[in-house]
């Protein structure tokens, strides 16, 4: 949660929330550092070093740069939903990006390190102090002033005139029953100097709360659906496929005309951005094992530790596909 919350609401106007059903496969949720130039704006994603060009952007970006007093060349942290123009969805061959919806602007490079792991969406406020974390199966509500910490079952979302609404209740015993109504609205609000594109309203046991809402599980944004050895490696071919539901597939070909060896298992992200790949179903010749990778920048994965086949830090994999689709499963219920 940001250090200061000012519940000042502004209409999103031309940046109204997109309808979930209309989103194409090429829409990306990006975390970026953005700078103003004479020609417009350039940005780079938090986990990449390449700078890209914006071809289109909403008026909110102009107004927020003016509000923050940013000069040419000064960068600011932002989150937005964009689309690559005339290129693949990873942006590597794109001529530019079109920002379809600004979600957050404010902060600096250190903001790239805040991931809100295992929280799909966080609503929060400071007057009074509260948080509501929407997770995979529950909504965790913390009313700090009222000294309440309640875990509600996550119910299906409903839509009410453009808002996203969750209603839930839980009985702790025969004497105590808690009721929750959480509403996320396509209106912007402020947390200190940070502009956020979603506002939140919560009713907990008859008490009313206001605040802002932002997306979580942001560390998933660095993952791609497929990784391969760098092109200059000609002695073997290795492919790592990651599925949106946590499945993993490892293919290894020694380029001798023999069948490709395949192992299957799963993947998960660990604190610090490490990727853990567990290979449980193995093909002949491949061991059951766990591979731990760290991100070396620009989406590159480097195997940690010593491996009998690849040596010490001797295996590097580079992205070979679009990013993993972020809006899957219950993420599709979110704004």
C-alpha cells in the first residue's frame, strides 16, 4: 500500500475501463518507466532494458506528467494496458505501443520491486486504515482501526452499472457473523503523488470505507510462454514451455537425429522472482529434478547452482514467444 491516501476521485473519461470480453490476445498489462521526449513518450518495462516508443496514449498521461512537474528525460513509474502496433505481442518487433488504459502513474525505479504476490487485486485506504486483498479463493479484509482481520470466501463477481461488486459473508461462531460488500469502480483516485485508475468502496459489518484499488501478482508479468537456448548455441536445442495453469514442459534435442527427450511437470514463482521448474514426468534419459532459475534482465533465465549436464551457471534461456497471458482463470473477473 502506498504511504499516503487522498480519497480524491476523478472521472477516467477517455480512459474508462475496458469490457473484459472485448480484450484481444495482444493486450498487455505492463509495468514501465516512462519518459517524455520532444516526439512524445518512450518507456521500458521494469524487467527489460530496451526503450520502446508510444504511438498513442490517453490524455491522462499528459495531465499526470504536467501534475508531477516532470521534465524531459525524467522517468516515472507507471502501469497500463497497451497493445503492440505492427508487431508481435512481446513488443520485440513492434513499431510502437498504443496505451489503451492508464492504470497507475507515480513512483520511481524502486516501485518495480513491489509485486503484491498472491494478491490478485488490492483495495486499500487510510481514513480509516484498511485493506481488502482479493486472492484466488478468498478475500482477506483487515480493518486496522476496528481491529478486525476476516477471511471471506471469494464469491463470483457481479456487475453494477460499470462497477465490479463482490458480496460475501462468513460465520465465525453462532454469535458472530461478518458481512462484506466490496465495490471497485472505474474512477481514478490519488494516494499521495500516485494517480491510480480504480477506486474502491467497502462496507464491512455496516461500516463504510473508501480508497483505491490496484492489481497484484505483478511478478507474473515477466514470464513468457516459451524459452529457448540463445541462437548462437548449436550443440543442442532446449525448449522450456510454461502454461498459464502452472504446467511446464522441457524438451531437449542433442541434434543427432535421435528423438527429442521430453519431461513434464509444473512451475511456480518464488520470492525474489526466482522461477522453480519441477520435472516429474520424465522421458527416457531425463532425470526427475527441480530446476531453479533467476532472471538476469530482459526476460533471460539463468539456471542457478551446479548442474551435471550444464555446469555452474551454464544454462541460459531467452524468451522465444509472447508473454504468458495474464488474464486467465479468475483474473478474468477483475477490472
